[in-house]
C-alpha cells in the first residue's frame, strides 16, 4: 500500500506542477479522483466535492400492490431483476448508480469525470429504462397476472455536493 500512496502523491505533485500549462480547471478536474483514491488508501473519509452532474431517479409504480400478490421471494426476484437491468443501462450510458431504496434507484452522470454529454446520456438512459420497463411490465402481466407495473423517471442537471456525509462516497446533496 505504501508504494501506491507514494505513486499517487508523486502523480498529484506532477499534475500540480503543470498548472501553468494545463490551467487550474483542468488540473483540478484531474486531481479530484486522485485525491479521493489517496484519501481512501490513507483511510481518510472522502472529501465533499462540488460538481455539475445529471441525476436520474427511477421509481417502480405498482410495486406495493404487486408485493401484496407475490411471495417475498417472487417480489424480490422481480425487483432485483428489474433494478439490475436498469443498472446495466445506466452503466452503458456512462452513469453510476449511487443508491437503491426498495423499488427505486438514484444514478448520476458526471460523478468522476464531467462530460459535455452527461445530460444527454442521462436522458438516453432514462428512455432506455422506460422501454425496458414496458417489456418488464408485459412479463409481470404474463407471469403474475398483474396489470399495474410501470416506471417513472426524472432527470435534473445542476450543482451538487458529492461525497462526505453519512453515505460517504455514495452521498449526493443538491
């Protein structure tokens, strides 16, 4: 671990020495993930970072009434399969899932590296999730006789604080 810490410190110092050539914004963008990794290796809590991101929130509609019809194992299989599929779509579009809560999911685009396409990527992921949800609704109707399965998605782009707080690295506020 000491070698990794030393290499990270040397890389950070080398980047800081390039501020004149690269500019403060570029150096700070590159240093963020390096500092976070260094803090993790040194056992320090992750620092909060102000970032411009696009957030995608997805919520399954009708899961409560579905859970009244299915056994705990069946509802778990449906929800886990649904959220796992949504997660793959988020990741395929460059996003990261930060949180799951029952039948919902919170994903962010631009967490580690900001890209010009973050908002567009979030929208594309959201549209793909809605398309996949329609297919899942048909499977739920066919297998379980439940008509009310659906998904809502919301997207917001703006400044947030990432990291810190009780959720550590997965925390997002704003």
